[in-house]
């Protein structure tokens, strides 16, 4: 059955719940292929959710590939990959991505951004 969508937000809203329903890696890859097919590989909204899921299942390499594929990540996607790296003790990557985010002069929704990790003593505040 062919789905008819009337805008990018409608497509994003269709795929967002599907991302939480996969049971196998094969299903995950099928969902990702559908995301690409429907032109959402540059959607920071969807990719943020995908990076969060990769973090949850411990696939940081895949999360990194998803993040690196987005041409203009927004602050939420940056935050998601930073959180994933922090959860996996990849602190040099946290600092590198944080600096990249600052270099891209992104506007922060609340004008504050903090990265902390109690295990490493890592703190960055802007």
C-alpha cells in the first residue's frame, strides 16, 4: 500500500513512532532504508531520534555515521551525538563535536549548553 504524505512534518511524524518498534537489526535497517527513500536522511528531527536509538542499543559507530551524513545538523542532533559519546566514554569525540558545534555558530534554544559527565570530570559550559 502506497502512503500519500502532504509535507515533510507529516512524513517525519509517520516514521518517528516506527523507530521505537523495531525488534531486530534487519527491521532497523529496513526502517532506515525507508527513511532514506522518503528523503529524510537530512532531517535532524528523524536523525536525532535514530542517534538516540543507536545510543540506547550501543551502536555508536552507526550513530556516528548517521550524524556525519547530515549536512547541517541542528543543536538537538549535536546534543544527541554528544550524549551518545558521553554514555560511551568517548570524551575526545565529545570535545571535538562540541567545538564543531560552536564553530558552526548554532543558536541554542535557551542560550545555554552544558556537557557534563560525573565519571570523567568533563564539563563544558557556554
